[in-house]
């Protein structure tokens, strides 16, 4: 892992580059996750340099003193932009909370990527009240709920949920709770028409956390937005169906950036 120092903290990131001649892509993970959630996207490294980061308080990155909501979201956006600046990444891909961070950057920061991919996310990311309660008071129940049928996964290899749960426990209750509270407060439904960056909304066919219509709304409201479905997948489509997800991204970028 490499690191970049910004705002008094170090953000860790990894670059996988197999001499791809496409633009570097920066991938942003979701709540309770880390850069490792994008390991399946390393297969794209012969086409594009792949950049994956750990947001503040996740993985190998320093934490930040930020309250849930706009403050935490802004801090996470700072993490992404510091890594983008260090790696010259020009495409952003965000999953779930990571998608909210990408949208925050598009709407409130001066960085204009060449294209974005928004997956397992939405213009509003309201969280079930029961889940918010469990995240605060019964973390094991919250983790088990998220790994129930058609939430994070549809029909995965059993090793995938195991690794996902281990990652969430590694991140810990405090940070994961902050992430979900930040997602819960996120709402840019009235601002999507301000975005004119080529954007692809990608959803898992069975995703109950951010259903297909969340992505249809993104594609409809963003100028020139596009939509793609990943069959036989749920919220973490890039983990459950990496080959299909990668092909979808590659086709979009090839058509958009040629």
C-alpha cells in the first residue's frame, strides 16, 4: 500500500497497473469496507491502471475526527481527491457510500472526472431504522442482517460473505455506524441535473439495499446518464459477478472516452 498525506492524515491506496493505456480509475468502497472489495477489478489492469483506496478509519488509513453526515462525507471526499491528485486518476467508480462520495465530488468540488460509474448507490441513501438501531446497539445483528439474502449478495460463493463480514468487523462498529449514518443523511435528489459528466449507473438485479429504481433515477436525472444491470447479483455486484461488472465498465468507458 502507498500513502498520501493530506489534512494532517495519511490515506492508504493501492495501484495495480499492467501497462494499460486507458485512464487510471479510482474505485471508492462503501460502508464498513476497504480497498479490498475491489480486488475483482484488478483484471482490468491490463486496460486501465486500477487505484483503490481505504477511506479514513478504514483499512490502513488514518482516521479522521468527523461527525456522521456532511462532515464525514466531506472528509471522505478529501481522501478521494488526495489519492486522485497523487495518481492522476481521471475516472471515479463508487459503490454505495462510495457512490455518494463521488456524487458529492461532482456537485461540490472543482475536480471534473472524465467519467463516473455509480453502483449500488442512489441520490438518496436512507437506511432502515432498525438497521441504524442495530448498528449502534447490536453490531452482530446488523452485520448478519446486511449479509442476509439479496442484500449485499444474491447467491455467492460462501467465501465471499465470510470475507465481507470479516472486513466489517475489522472496520469496527464505530466507523461502520458513522458510515451508515452518513449514508442515511445523504440526499441530492434535487441536484442531479447539475451533473454533466458521463455517468453509468450499475445495479445488481436482486439488490434490496439500493434497488434497481435507485439507479434508474440516477440515469434519468443525470444529463446523458446510462443504466446497466448485472444479472444474478445484489448490492456488491462487483464482488459477486466481477467478470460481468468489469465488462460493463470497460464497454462504457470504451464508448465514452474513445
